[in-house]
C-alpha cells in the first residue's frame, strides 16, 4: 500500500516536472521565434497534465475497488444479488433476438 502511494507521488512529480519543462520550452521558443521548440513545449505541457490526471484517476479507482471489496466482504449475498441482476440485464440486452414474421 505504501509503495502505491510513493509510486503515485513519483508519477505526479514527474508530471509536474514535464509541465514546467514544457512552459520553459514554450517561453524560450516564443522569445527566439523557434516554432518547433514552442510546439515541443506545448506537447510537454500536455503530457505533464495527462500524467498528473492519470495519477489522480488511479487514486480514485483504487478507492472504488476498496469500496467494492468491503461490500463483498461485509454483505456477500447482496453483492451476489447485484452481480446476478447485472448479468441477467446484460444477457437480455446482448442476446440475439429472433425475428417475427
């Protein structure tokens, strides 16, 4: 669990570093008139933002999984009922229909 937290923080820090690096490249490219460097900076900013968002999304997903595990552990019959209901509904929706003439 602690390794996951450290990995998330490392991922987030890398994203922030990429974002800062992108801002610097964008600024230098704007000052020197180098459109390629400016574009590279914009891409680095985007990649940094995406890496930070992924770290946040991973953390949220981890919370959902923990809630699901707790539900199954505390109320196994309710969890079985929910899964059965979802399976029946999906089967009904995805099953091929016979054509009536």
